[in-house]
């Protein structure tokens, strides 16, 4: 998964006006107590970040 696909999925899941704020502020234990953006900046692969987001948001299996 590329970074652009991760951001597109986040936008679809959370909405255009909110997804970036959420990615900057919501801390997830699955990412070592980091936000999605912090994890990406630290080199965590987008696929791993998306798995944590998917789990946290309780998205349907079709979004996995």
C-alpha cells in the first residue's frame, strides 16, 4: 500500500473535513502510542498503519 492509498482510505472512512485532524491527533496503542501521522513519519509501513486504523475504527472487512 502506498501513502496516497492510505490517505484516500482515511478520507473515505472519516470524511474530507476530518481525516487529517484525526490522523494528527488520535493516538493508537497498536502503533506504539503514536498517531497515524507520527507512525508514518517514523517509517511504519502504510499497510501496518491502515491495519491499526481499520481495527480502531471498527471498519467492515470489505475495507481491510
